[in-house]
């Protein structure tokens, strides 16, 4: 399982995943086939949440359960990963950058970290997350 999958699972929970509907075609009425890990063998895409997930609410609840630590998950990939109890080291962020297609130097620069946060938020939305505008900048 990749780093982004760990982020998604920590926010959405594994129970919220639903198979992606297949593209219209001869088997359009058939249930989608899924490969190991829940990925759709028909479309090649990851499942989306069955119902929209309010990402900010989930993260605020996690903050409260941890005694409201001083973490800026709204803009910091490091703080977001820490909040989710994931390894936020440069090596892990480099792996996440690889997974998400970052082409710049994987050196932990502000540019890389900002890109990672934006891309993670975009991917969470693509997978059924509702994200406030404050987390999209």
C-alpha cells in the first residue's frame, strides 16, 4: 500500500470505499470487477467514497482527539501526515512525491511540500472528499 492510500484510508476509512462504476459499454449494467486493493479492474481507477466525506471535519476531530496539537494540516503536508500518524520524513514525502507524479527535486523544498499538499487535496477530492477552499490554496 502506498503513502497516498494510507492518507486516504486514514481520512475516509476503509469502509467508505465503493467500486468505481464502469464506463458505458457492452457490460454497462454489470457490477464492476475489482482488483486487489479495491481498484477497479474495469476502469483502472481507485474507488471513490460511497458518500462524500467532509475532510476538514474528519481532520478537526482527529485534532481534538489528540488534544489539539499545534499542527497546520490545512497548508502543511508534514503536519497533515503527522496528524494522521504517518511518517512525515523526507523519505516518506519523497515516496509520496513519486506516487503522485512530482517531477522536481525530491529534496524537501518548500516547492515540493506545497505541491504535495495541493496534490493530496486534489486527489482526496477526486476520491470523494469535500475539502474547504482554505485547504486548496
